[in-house]
C-alpha cells in the first residue's frame, strides 16, 4: 500500500479519536472521585458552540478553545451544585444536563450556522514532518492532539503517583472513611467534576475548531456517550482510554472508507459501525473479566455529611 495513504489513514484515526480521549480522561477523574456525570454530551456540545462562536468573533483559535473549556467548567459547576451541594440523583441530573446543553448550544450557535473558519494550525517541523508514514502522525498534528495526550500522561501520573491522586481514589472508594479521616469530600468531588467539565468543553471545541471547522447543531453525534463507555472500557485507567479511543477512531475511519469505495451496504448501517465496535468491545471486556471492572465503590452514590 502507498505509504502516503497509510499515513493519511493513521492521521485520520488519531483525529477521530482525539475528542473522545480528551472528554473520557476528564470523566475518568470525575468518576474516580465517585461522581457519575452523564452530562458529557451536553458539556461537549456547549463547548463546541461557544468555542466556535468566540473563535469566529475574535479570529483566535486559542481564545475559542479557552472559551469552550470555560463553558464546560460552568456546565459542570451547575451539575456539581445539584449532585454535590443538594445530593440530587446523579443519573437524572446528568441526563438533564445533556438535554439542557443541547438546547443551550442551539441557542448560542443559531447565528453561526453555515459560517466557516480555517482549521486549527497543525504543527510542522521541517525534516521530521516529512518522514514517510510517521512524519505527520507524530510531528504534524494540531495542538489539541498533543494537549490531549499530555492530559492523559498528567492524569495517569496524578492518579497513580501523587498523594492528591491517592486522596481522590480514597474518596471514590469510601467517602465515609475519607470524611472521618478529615478529607473534604465535597471539595475534592467538586474539583474533579469541574476538571471533567473542562475536558468535555475542550473536546467539544476541538470538534468545531479543528475536526470540522464550522458549527452545526448536533455535531457531537453521540461522542459524549462513547466517551462515557470508554471510561468503563478502560477500567478507569488513563492510558487504556487512549487505546479505546483509537479503536473507535479506527472504526470511524473504516466506515468512511467503506462508503468511499462504494461497498454495497446501506449508509445507515456503515455509520453505526463505530458504535457497534464500542458495544462489542465492552461485551468482550465483560466476558474476559466476569467479576466486573474495578469501578470506584462509591460511584454514583451521593455523600451527605452528618456533621
């Protein structure tokens, strides 16, 4: 096969995977603290609309990405008020956040439908970016990709090698014991949820500023739900999130190339391939580990202090 085609396919896989692993690693941190946020899809689509709107008005991709991230944090703060401050049901609150986010994003983006921007600038290092197969893959991506991989590395180090990461895991595994030991369960969960919201907003910004540099209602297309599934697929381990996201990206590219080559299957069936691949991966994971993944013991359970 032509090396240029191989490189193009690999770059496309990474591009399709980027919003998934950015959103998933943020949700992983939130779930490690014991909070299940089903509002990832809503936070992502608000981040996409706000990010594009600000970038379009200021002609700055950086400002757009920062605004999209901030919008995700604000959405997460609203969720935190409900589930941490008021001990509301996390599942119902997350679903409500997604519905709310879809509506808000449509309102914010209504004036930008059909507008286009130049995609985020990709890195280019003379000599290195020109290498066959691996040149563009390692030295020709945009900054969103490198920032996402750096986030995974930092989260992996934080959770596995720092005292603060141990504290986060302690709260997620037994919030009552953590509270007795003097840890501020509410504050720790708040910070984790806000971090998850920021990552979701950044992932949404990537969609409208780099992946497809325009705004379209519903452009997240269920990626927030896939990010949630990736956390389970990864058994709440950061580096596995990257592997799962690349699997989904590969399935996305597969269905795109199948349509391009005119394979005689309905387009709707081909479009479902990435989601079917994710479901299949979860089934295989469950079959291989019948005792279940090592989910945080307090996941989804509200904490109410008695003192």
